[in-house]
């Protein structure tokens, strides 16, 4: 397994843990970054989503930039 694949799994695992935590405290379905409701269609497609589509895209862009800087 390549390092990039391990990194993706680690990130997904952390998103799943955060989503489960948010279900517990009643914030499930609310974007962690902007506080807006995540659209129902997005939650159906990605039940573990913790951000709306635009914040997720911004976060992934930021992560790629961060990785490139290492
Ligand atoms: Zn958002």
C-alpha cells in the first residue's frame, strides 16, 4: 500500500469518527466549517460528510497544498 492510500484511509476514519460524534451531540448534518445545513442529497450520497460540498472542496484543496509543502 502506498503512503497516499494510507493517508486517505486515515482522513476517512477521522471523518467517520467526527460524524458519529456529531450524531451524538445533535449537530449531525451541519457543516463544521460554515454552519449551514448539509443538503439531504449530499448526506444520502455521503452519510459521513461533515462539510457541505463547497467547504469540502476548499478543505481538500487546502490539504493538497499542505501536503505539497511538506
Ligand atoms: Zn460549509
